[in-house]
C-alpha cells in the first residue's frame, strides 16, 4: 500500500514561513528603499535578524535538517519577498558556510562556521570567492594559485576574485584556487582565509544595477599565507584526491561547482520572492487603478498578463521544490533538475517584474513604487551563480550525454 501523496506543508513549515514573512514585512520592507539608495550593507537589519535567530548557523542547520528539503526554500522566498538586496546581505554568508559544510572537516565546521556569523551583539559576515575576471562561468579557467610551502606548513595564495558577495568585509573568506593546473577544475581546492590575514585586500564595494544593499567586491590575494590545515577537507584528503585524479580515476568535481549545486534551489527561491512581490503589487494596483471608468484589472490585456505572471511563478516554485527535495534526499540531478530550478525561477523573475512595471505604466518607472527596484534586482538571477546559458548547458549535457560547449 503506497503512502498518500500530498503537497500540504507541515505545521512546522507553515510556522517557519509565517515567521520569516513577518520579519520581512515588519523589518525588511520598511528599510528596503533606504538601503537601496544608500548602497551600503544594512548592518542594523542584519543585527535584528541575528537577535531573533534568523541570522545564525542554528537557523541554517534547522532549516537544512528538514527531510523534505523545503524549509530552506520556503523561508528564503519570504525573506526575498521583503527585499533582495537586504535578503542577500543576510543570506550571503550562507554561500561560504555551504562551502565549509560541503567540503570541510567536522573540526573546520566547528571552528569556522560560527566565526562567519559573529554574535547578535557583533554580527559578522562570510564570503565565498570563486569567480575571476578572466574566467567567469568557466571554472576550469581559474588562475588563482595555491602553492604549498612545506618548510613552513603553509599555503601561499595569489590571484584575484571578482563579484564576491561580502568580499573584503567578511570576517571569514572561503577562496577557491588551483593547485595543479594540469588537472583542470579537478586540480582545485577551497581554502579558509582567517580574519585579519595579511595580503588579502579589496578596493571597495562595486556599484551595481540592483541588489544594492548587498556588498559585492573584488578581492585580491597577494602572497596570502595560511596554515596548511586550512584547506577544506584537510591536506591528507586533498592529496588522496589529487593522486586519484592523476591516476585517471574518477573524483569529485571542483569545490566551486559543489557549492553552487548545493545552493541552486535556494537561489531559485530568492528569485521567486522577488517575482511574487512584483506580482502581488501589480495585482493590487490593477484592482484600484481606475481608467475609462473602471479598474484596469477588468481589461483583458491586464487580467491575462496577471494570470500569466501567477502561472509562471507557481510553475517555477514547483521546480524549486522538486530540486530542493531531490538535493536533500540525495537524488541525482539526472536531467539537471537543480539547474532547471534556478534557470526557470531566474527567468520568471525577470519576466514578471518587467510585466509589473508595464501594468503600472508610468507609475512603474518612478521610485515612488517599488516595482522598479524589483525589476532591477531580478536581472542578476539570469547572471550570477551560473548564467542562464550555463544552466541550459548543464541541462543539455545531462539529458543528452554529449559534452556540449
């Protein structure tokens, strides 16, 4: 006798969703326009999130522990419904934590994950630095090098990272680098850069089209020296893996790709939050905006547009939920389901926010209404953590078995 199938959320999941929604509605949204204009890290909002437990490793651990995989994406959608820039300021640390969690030893997790968050009284942030100016989505073209100095039991890192969330302001940086260039992406590893390490620098925050409250910056590594044990997973396992690759045996892919694969459904959920915010605002506007003697929602062109917006959001959410469940339950993404979720949600966010601006007409183009901010914020979701083109490449390779380029 098969178990009953249901898409109903559990009581715990509904409580989590409503709790995060309350924070997004009462704290994040009222601050969103200000921090977008200031283009600064919203430390007071991060501190408020830390005080209630929303910004902490315990929160991430508890949401990740949900056997359905849905708690993380449910909560993420609600937070980004509040604002994407502030949402990324709060959640950006999770990328570095995911790298430590996915590749680190238990000792590394215990020591370094808490330092990514700091305390509610003195919150910190973490950063994951992978993308490079000359590599972009081509992880195999990474140039940042890590050389082991056996005499001092230290790794020496040199290179440049770009578009790093929290880069330069992070308490803990996790940086990917090449150890053996001959092995391509399989010759790379990730390293923990402790706070205050000499040689790591940043020129300052990059000015961006959207998600302006989230700190994005280049990071330079100039003879950065760190203890030998700060390679994620430990040096012994690293040597075993590299030896296996050199012998032609199979090995896990790059540290960057493992981290991105873990987080793709959550990134899709971020895009869903933006799309849903824009849809709800446009719907409310269409019900109250009167032209030619009646609300504009009574015009088929507007009503059909809103119907399409809602349909696409719901379709994207189902893909995100499926990928989150599969990832949590160790189901292989045989058809690139993780990429499907991020691709669909990102493109839906761009399309829905654009339609929201159109529904509002001239009002949608002025800063008095938030749809213009959501429109700007949405575009990054077809670009970062794997462009739409890269996601299609992953899916196409998975379904065809061909090594497409």
